[in-house]
C-alpha cells in the first residue's frame, strides 16, 4: 500500500468511523446493511470485501477522511463503486451540513448580539450635527439600559439607566417603523421649556455638558416660546443637536420608555471620525 495509512485488517466498519463522515451515520449504516455490504454488527460481507490476510492484493477504499481504509477484492469493482457513491454522498452531506451549521451559528450569534448587546446604526440626516454627521456609523449599546425582549414590552435589567444628555436611539413614536437618534432632554414628570436658546427643566436652566453648548430654537406645538411642557410619566423628551433642523419632540411629542433601543456609544466609521459620543 505504501501510504502509511492504517488499513482494516479483519474487515469491519465501526460506527465511530462513519460518524466522522456523515451527520446521520445510523442512516448510512442501515443503507449499507440494506445493500448487503455489511451485516448488523458491521462485519464486511465476504462477497464484497476480502480480508488482507487472504493474500489477495486488495485496493484501499478511503473512509472517514483517510482515518480508516478498507481493503476490497478487485473482482468486485462494481460493488466498490456503489459503496464509494454512498460514502461520497455522505461526505457531501457532511460538508454541506458543516457549512449550514456554521452559517446558522453565525446568524444566531449575530442576532443575539444585535438584539441584546450592540447594534450598528447609520446617520442618514444632519439633525444631530455637529455631534454626528451624515454617513457616520456607530454602535448602539443595549446593555446599559437593558435590551427589550423581542415582541414584548418587557426590558431586561441593564447595567445603568438613561441619563439627561445621553444620545439615544429609539423607535419613531409616530410610525414605529423607523429608528431615530436624538439627545435625551427630560424625563417623565418633568417640565420642559425653551427660552432664549436655553433648555429649562422644572424652571432651571440646563447649561452643563453638551446641552449647555447648544442653542435650542423654539419650534412645534411642544416647543413654543416660554410655554412649559409636562412630560408624561413613562416617557422621554428628546431633541436633535442641530436644533434648527431637527424633527423631534418639539413637533411630535414624547418617546415611550419601551421605544428606547439603546445608547449611542461610539462612532466606528469612517476612520477619521472614530470617537466616543458625548
């Protein structure tokens, strides 16, 4: 033989050997028995296979990705070809199943990551300039606030809570079919007022952090001049940093808590824009 590969001396197939080449070795086992190639115990039938010690120069048939070989009487070439077809078919299904399994695992992992951990998001408009500009790609952190359980209104407890000034992603309350990104301004039970470009929460000016550096314009039914708006319990008031060009809570009202998707954490693309979002 000369290859140095181990060969089956006494003419017997093990189920473990077949298991290495097919995800359904029991099905292959039964097929070999049905076709008369092996018996129920896995012994190779004499009419097809010839043990090496009989002195006949057999031909090695590779099994189990070359981990096991069988010696076959050359006089039964037609049977050998039939067996090869069965094994090749098993190998084909095995390889195909490995690919399918890998793709399924990758898909499930991607969905778990997207649903419960992090979700990529692309900025389509200039409503958050200059914090975020068109074309920015960012990761939304769902762990901080806690991810929503799909198809329910229940949220898994997160590691933190929404804070004033966070840049958040949420389902658009009007149609629910789009994701919006804005800055969180106020919580349920608080009053919001826009006066002289400043935001007042419960009558006090918010002038710290990123919110203090933004000029907010009066606009829409919920952002009229010097008219405090009460945010309902269980809702948020959000606005875009580009206040003069943002369709936000000043126009359409409030974001229900269960519409909140997560916190915009970091810009990852383009390369010259990589940074933490503040």
